[in-house]
C-alpha cells in the first residue's frame, strides 16, 4: 500500500510539474540525508527522456474520402491531412485500405504507400521520403482504376481563436484532468430513463479508490496547489454526485461545480442526442492553435468510429508521459474540452499516442465524451494551460 501511494504521488507530481522538478526534489532529499549522515552525496539516477523539441513541419488539410476496391468489396477511407517533416511524409487517415498502393507526384516521382495502423489512427507513409515539396499526388489504389488526385498545395487555415490570460496552478490543471477522466469513464444517464443520473459502478469506484485524496495531499505538500483552491472541493463534489465514496479528499464537497463538469451531469434535452453516432467520416478543418505554454497543437481532424468521436492532434514542445491512471500521453498537454454548436460541453480522454522521434513530434488521439452528434455544425476547442486559455472554433462537415 505504501509503495502504491508513493508511486501515485510521484506520478501526480510528474504530471503536474514535470519529471525535472520531481528529480530535483528527490535530489534535495538525498543530499539532505547524506549531509545528516556525513555520506558522499549520491548521484541522481539516469532517466531516459523522450522529449519532443520544437521542430519545423508542414501540414496540409485534405478532408477527402478515397474508395478502395477488392473484387466486389468496397471500403472508404477518410484522408484527413498530409504531414511532411524530418521524419518523412505521410497521410493521416481514418480507416485502412485493403492493400498497399502507389502514387505519383507533380514532378513524376513515384511512391509506395503501405498503411501503418496505430493505437487510434492510421498512417500512410510515402516511400521513398520526398526530397521536395509536393504540390499534388495521384493515388492509384488498384490496377486499371483511374487515379485519384490529392491537392497538397493548400495552406493550413487560421482558426477563429481567442487567447484569454489566466493564472491556474499546475495542481488545479491536474485536478481538471482527473475530473475529465472520471466523466469520460462514467455513463451519466440510464438508457431506460435519460433523466436519471446513473451512479458509478463497482469497477469505477475500485479504479478511483483513494487516489484523488492522495494526489490532492501531495500537490498541497509540493506547493503546486494553493491552500485556498476550490478545485479539491469541486472534485469531491463530483465524486459525491456520482456516488463515489472513499476518494480520500479531505476538503468538503461543494455542489458549485464548473460549468463544463455540470453540463456532463445534466440530462440532455433530447434522448437521442446522447446516443453514439454510427461510424461515419467527420472532417474538421485542419487548424493550428496558438502556442500555449511552449506547446504547439495542430488539429489534424476528427472522425466517428465504434469508440465514438476521435480527435487527432499533432503536438510539439512536449515530453512523453509515463503510463498511469490519469495519463494523457504527453505533458504538459493543455487540458482540452470541447463545446459544440448545440451548447453542450464534452470531456476528452486519451485514445492513443504515436511519437515521431526523428521529427520531435507526437500524434495524440483523444476520445470526445460524449460523442458529437451527427448534425454538429462546429466545435470550440478550449485548451487550458497555466498562463492562458485558448478557444478556437472549427467548422465540421460530414463526408
């Protein structure tokens, strides 16, 4: 039990303030012990870091559905975007083709494309790596079939975005992440009675355990969560609303929850609005968000599948995060919430991570909870960091 609590504390601190700060705290403790016992101060342990430094890359929005055939079988693949970086060139797609295929660019260079399916997104690398900037590609998906042209001479659009200066502590941001994780795991409403809040089941209560209380305590002790912060009481209030006891948070629960949390706990006005849409391509305009706390995020597209609505991000300026209960793949990834054209808020939960080590980039896929309705016209991406919150509006279109 003590080991699990210590591990939870270390993971929480690493997520909130970064492994470098945790290493420094641990080094100070080791030095203090050495001084008291007149020992030679030990060297800090080696840590393997997979840090994604800022690197140039080129992103082109595509948003085009390509049809593949294999005899009488047909399959459609949504090509969301094209990325060219020092790690090569590739298409980011939803779905996967039957077989490898070929392409030729505007300068007559031929390429071989074979799909690589990741944890949440399919990538189609071009082989060989292009040595120049491609204006267009003709894809030949089957012998005898006409080529499909992909225009790669487009510019990435600039979204309608606002940046609001804020001052949120690392601890408060982490508690917001934990709330989003809990809301992403619970099914808020009964299928038989959409107005009745469904309490958390035994598996969810066991998953949460007393972890939130341990995390709040260590964040307070490390000075990264203000003593007068409302966040612990709000998280305790969320647990109370979901029937989760034993969470270990000492702050009294409050019923005054953030609007984003409250929205996910409020019965929908239309029952069918909360039903996951059928698998279907859904394209969002590829867009680059304003830089936030040194992190650059490019929205690569969205699509529906059997897991719901998945949003794909290309991120730089981050470090891969160790796996733990509330991991989001990389840090310091801003806290991401989605506000749709119907006025509803949605949480995001990690669906997969694919690092591109040679380019210093990471593909991060987030599940949007609950899924977006099929008729959603646009979404606001709200990205909250320590110094500011970015709000960017993206139009959506079904393919």
